[in-house]
C-alpha cells in the first residue's frame, strides 16, 4: 500500500486533488459492535469455476467485532437449503449471534 503522501502527490500531479474540497470530508469511521457475537456479517463473494468446471460460491460469515471468520464455505449454489446448512454448522460451533447483516444483493 502506498503512503498517503505518495497518493496525494499523484493526485496533485494529475490535478485531481483540491484542498478546499478535501477539508470538507470526514475521515472514514468503521462501525463495530462492542462484543463478539453481537453481529455477524454474511456474504457470498461471487462464484468461480473450479478445475473441474463446477462453480464454487464462497460464503463468508464474519464476526463484526473481532473480524474473526467464523465460516468460510465452498458452496455448490446460493440456495436456501445450502445457506441453512452453513448457518447451522456455524451456530453449533460458535453459538447464536444477537443479529446478522447481509446485503441480499447479487454477489
């Protein structure tokens, strides 16, 4: 990752950095729950073809507080029964979370 000063120099060189506009923006602040298992984030990461030509749909289940990856599953599809098995496995291992978040959008 380049240093912030390098990124600023590149933006200035290409007239893409305006100091007056820059000071109007707030620094990014990541939301984070206060304790583990308060919120899990679940997301399909798209799909990839395997060496056999079969599609793999990676599913991640991430703890928001600790950023611990409680589940990483190579799913054959993105259907309800497939996801249910992954969730049951994760919940039996780490317990039920207080809440979950997912985008419900296309991977």
